[in-house]
C-alpha cells in the first residue's frame, strides 16, 4: 500500500479525495486476493505483461483440453 500511495502521489494527478478513494479500493481488492485464481503484481511492467500472457495461454490451453 505504501508503494502504491508513493506512486500515486508522485504522479501528482490525483486530488486528495480521489487518492483516498483509490487507496481504499486498492485495500479492498488486495484483501480479496484469495478469491481469485491468479495474481499479478505490477511492480515491473515487462514482467507483469509476461505473467498475464502466461495466464492467458494456460487458460486457453486448459479450455482446449477440457
């Protein structure tokens, strides 16, 4: 959460109100992470893209063999 807040503040594009909403939403989303099959941490864009591509490929393969 601290890193997200640091990044959002560093951009300077959020009003204090929208920053508070985004951080509250992020907390709720992270608290619900156990409800999902996949989790991508977007701390390095290229790796996050590779992770997403791998998930898509695996899901397509799973559906094709089901």
